[in-house]
């Protein structure tokens, strides 16, 4: 070697580190930061619901749970409010199992194993719960946000409905029976499941037929947003069925601006994912072939017509980058999709999935198992699956 290498030449001969399979955390989800984007536009059409709030019985359980637990907590229970919620939730799960209703019940697999292992009489605990991190992953954790946007609870999980009205919703007599039995269970040192005396009432309250006025109550809450009835939500609810596909249903409602934005958004998001996962399985940028560049260009053009309504800085920064940099007509389209991924990871303070050097060489750090994105197939349903599941249970409880 003649003399010292210049710094630039030296850097060009140094390339990344070995692939690290231990990378995890937020970098292992949503590498392109698309969730805040699609969920914002999706919620303009299907309000309140999330991807994990998929049953009306979940709403029924949490409302009943909070109403009963709050009254007991205010009476100076020796347990915290969170502990009371955990006990109530587990009683419901084990009650459902004891009644043979396992399908659709959160934690039923683990709960059923414990139920059988303990001769149908497991001991309940606020620490050794049915679900790991049950306060966040169980019914309360999954349904508190929708209940908040419905105006049923506030940000501190305080009920915004009178207890008297909730008792009418569930029936005065069964509500009081469940409350009395739960209070007795909490005050007793015996925390075995069979010591809870209101199993039948609890099961009927949450998984039984709607009582008078209950169906109307939940339908109205689904339709309303900040006191106003959402026409689009009602139309989606009326038209959705077991066979509904988001793309087809939204096409039927394409005269609505909120729906048109989704129809413009989703195809472009699929194009971005197509490019990103192509890069994840390639060694160099110039090896990546885009088979349907015309579709990419059309999707980008439609995407640019969407009105950016969100005022959050993160949202605006991502949309701005996509519009200015990730244009299929640009010679740097692929490179800029990777740079967009880097921007997202920087915002999330997480590790990148892939790096690109100055020569266009690529080094992935996460195994994506050669994911192949078909841009003709939607990757998101914009909460339609949740609505479909909710409607199915509403019909079941209305029979």
C-alpha cells in the first residue's frame, strides 16, 4: 500500500457490523411509521374502535367492571383500584370458562389451563394474573381508549355516566347481586374462584342477551363522536358483513371525502412497503427492480391529493418527507424510501432495520423472511375488521 489511505477511501472500505438478531422493541413493529398515518384517516370513517377492541362484550365488561370497582374502592377497600379491576376481570374470564364460553374471551387459553390444573377452582391473585401485564393487555387496557372517545369515561378512567343509569343498563337486581358478591369476594381471605357467588349473573350481564335499551345505548355510542352522529360510521355499520373487504366497501362509499382519502392513501402505502421489503432482501439498491412503476407513479400522484389534516409535528414531518422525497419519478426513489425509514426510527428512538452506505450497498439487521408485498392487495382494513366483529356480537346478543 502506497502511503496512507485518505479518510474517504478508508470509510468506503469499512462496511457495517454483523447482523444482530437480538434487535427488538419498537423497531420490530411498523418500520415505516405508517400506523399513525393510516389510523388517523381510518378513524375519520370508523370512529372509536381500535385493532384490538373487537367485541361488544369487551365494552360491556369494562363498563360493568369500572362501575362496581369504583364504588367498592371509594368505600376504602384494602386493594387498589387497579387490583380490583384485575380481580374482576379474572372472575369474568374464569366464569366464561366455567360456562363453556371460551371462544373470543381474552386470556382463555392460559385461563383454561389454570382452570383445569386447579380442578375448576383456581386461586385469584392481583399479581399472578391470567394474562401477563393484564392491566394493559386485558379488557380494561384494550377498551379504555374507545370508552374514553365515546365519552363514557375520561382520561383518568372516571365514569362520565351516572351509576344509576349504568345499573338500569345492566338491570338493578343483577347489578347489585354482582356488586354484593364481588365485595364479599374482595373482603374475604379466600380468593378461590368458587367462593364468588354471582357467576350466573356475571355471565348473563356480559355475555347474555341485551336488556331493554342496551342495544340502542351501544349503537348510539358507536355512531356518535363528540356529541354528533357520524353518518359514515352508520353507513359502514349497516353495510359491513362477514364477507366484507375494506377496499370493496370503501369503494361503495367513494363519494365521501373521508373515504376518498383512504382510497388514495392505501395504494401508496403498499408501494412504500413493496420497496422497503425489496430492499430488505437485496444487497445493493441498483439490484432492486420495480415491476409496476406505473402503478407506483399513479399511487403517488393520488396520495399527493390527500388533505393533510393532522396537526401533530410527527405526522406532518412524515407526510412532508413522503411527498417531497418518495416520488417514483425521482431517480432516488428507492434510496429515499430507506431514508424515510431512518427518519421514522430516529423519531421513535429505535434501531434501524436496514442501512445503506454511500455506494448503495444494503445491510439488513432484522430477518423479514423475504416478505413479498403484493401492491394490488390492501395491507390494512382501517378498523373494518373490528367493526365487523362488533356487529356480529351485537346481532348475537340481540336475538
